[in-house]
C-alpha cells in the first residue's frame, strides 16, 4: 500500500478528482481516503509510487509520500485483531 499526504484535499470534489487521477494510472487500484488526516492510501498491482504521485500532481494536488504506515494508520477505526483474543 502506498500512502500520500495531500494537504489541499479538503472536500468530496477533491476526492473525486484524486480518484479519477489514480484511475488514469490503474483503473483497478483500491483507494482508501482519510479526509481528517488528509491522506490517501492506494493499493495497486501495477502503478509505482512515482507514477501515482505524478498523476496527483498533474491533477493539481501536491502529494507527499508517507514511507512507513502501520495498518492502524492506514485503516483507522478498524481494530487490530492480532492483539486481542475473542476467547
């Protein structure tokens, strides 16, 4: 998963534009948006981080790649099931 911080992502229109930009690189890419932290995480089988970043910049959004993201950061609000037991 490749994560970017996009400081000027402020609304649903921004998300739509960003989603379209990502789709131009890989139409099958999965996108997770965290509006509160102004981050997106992209799961792509074919696109490189550099290609994704260039697509975002071409769409008018300055994107900074976040190099180390934990699962908890990429998927906020989803409990880490490895740290607890249901029995």
